[in-house]
C-alpha cells in the first residue's frame, strides 16, 4: 500500500478536516480567544488527525502487504486465507469474511467437479473394459479363420485395441487415481509380455528384438510399465527404416542408486528440432506427419505415467540413424520396506 494511494483514498476525510479546522480557527479568532490557546488547540487537532492516519495506514499496510506477497508466492492463490492473521480493523475483517465465503464456494465447486471427473473416469474405464471383449473376440475369430484371414483386418484390430488402451491410460494419467501398485517385478517377464503383444507386427515388419538384461528386478507397476514399453516399441516399429535390417534392443544397466532400461532402434530417428517436444501433448513432429498414423499422445501419456511411478524417461536420437529411449528406475528404500 503506497502512502499516496492511501491519502487519496482518505481525501474526503481530509477535505472535511481542513474545512472544519478552518472554520474552528475563524470562530476562535472571532471570539478573540488567546492566540496561545488557539495554537495549542490547533496543534492538538493536527496531532490527533495525523496520528489517526499514521496508525490506520500502518496496520492496513502490514495486512495488505502480507496478503499480496502471499498471493504472489503461493502456487495456489486461493489458499491465501490460510496464511494470514486476523486483521485488527473492520474493513480487513469484512475482506477476510468475504474470502472465507469465496473459498467455501470454491471448495464446494471443486468437490462437485472432482465427483463429476471421477464419475466420468469410472464410466470410461468401464466402457473400455467392455469394448475390449468384442475386439478380443474379433481378433480370435480372425485368427481361427486361417485360410480367410486378412492381415489388414488384423492390423486394424490391433490398432483399435492400442487406441482403446491409450484412452484408458490417458484417463488414469490425468486424474489423481490410485490405480497403480508399486512392487518388485522382473523386467524379463514384462518385456516378454511386450514382445508377445507386438509379435505379429515384429514378424510382419521383420524386426529383430534383442534383449540383454544385467539386473532385471525393479520397483514399478507391471501394467503401467507394460503400457509405457508398448508405446515405445510401437513407435520403433512404426518408424523403422524402409530398407535394411531393423533391430530393437532392450538393455539394462545398474548403478548404485538406479537401474536404467534403454530401448534402442535403428529406425529413421527424430529430427533434432523435434526432440525437445516429443513428450508434449498431441505433438506428432515431422515423422508423425509423414506416417499419418500418429496421435502424438503415446509418449505424452508415457511421460505422465513415469512421473506418477517415480521413474524418469528421456529420449536421444539422430535422424536417419537411431532413437534411444531410457527409463530410469530409482532404488528407493521405502519400496524395500513395503515389498
């Protein structure tokens, strides 16, 4: 609060004081009061008004300055009411009361929105689990009809299943859910499931999947990690080179406090200018525009899931040579306690 602004706000009080002060002096002189007494009375009036303004300014300045600083420093400004002390002037009390009512209304609205979001999330998850049944049935029927099996039909069914699963994990990654359970898992088992899930695409595209595991036990959620690795392997398949032998390598390395899993392919790589944006929502990049099959959501969801699981994920690449995705699993003593 600036003194100039405070005085400007008090202009009507000051004008009234100046007017009454002037009239008082004129009356005192008119009644021929002793000049010394007039001086004393005038000084007392000025002292009283000045002291009142200084005290009023000081206590309001301290309150409003603290309020504004807390608002600026808080990540969630609506929590500012919890950080200020009760003011010792009436206007401040009215402000605090208004803030309390606003916070109460906001809390009720947030609760309502959270309930709506949870209801929508539950419906989407239920719908996805239901729609997976006919997709699985269609896939099984197509496999059983070996003579009439259409590779393009199988490919479209796999794509449909992948997109449905992507929606499921997008919903889970964007909500404050507790759908994951951190336990110790063998990466060999999870990667085996990834290979099985992508078996047809790997065979059809003649891609050699090479696995080299030094230490394969990590703390994670198996289902979530399976989805993350599936997105990465899908990208490696999708963006393979048109000519030459295609290879996807999965390699683990162990350090004192972490285990890293690297997924390396010798595909078309990623343009350097696109690398810093690969984890952005809906970003497809130059490769995605060329292939016309990319949603730009797979790596975005994978990044969100890794954040929730406490893993880190990074990508390095050189155009027309390779792409390397590294997932780091940290060794947390807390996990060792609850395993």
